[in-house]
C-alpha cells in the first residue's frame, strides 16, 4: 500500500515538473536524455560520469583513511578509561 502511494506521489511530482516546450509535450528530462545520448555527446557523457565517480571515490577514501588514522592514534595514545 505504501509503495503504491509513493509511486503515485512520484508520478504526480514528475508530472508537475514536466516542461512542455512544444505541443508534443516533451519533458525536460526526455529532452536532456535525448541530447546526452546523441553520438556526439555520448562518449563525453561516459567520460564525465567515470571521472566524477573516480573523484568522488578518491575523496571518500581519503576521508576514511584520515578517520582510521585518527582512530588508531587515539587507540595508541589514550588509555582505555578515556575511550
């Protein structure tokens, strides 16, 4: 029941966001997908998505490494009663 309500609300929200640029009723999302999937832009889109994934992964792993280093330092320096 909840899934049906959420799907209905999502469809209503998507319908509300639809931008009718012409009488055909093409949504902005469809227009963007059509633009990105053109052969001229498809390779650049794939490269941009892969680069974004690499950058976000590098940032996240650097953050996790720093957090792990702090935890190891605290484990060595601080006595068990303070942890």
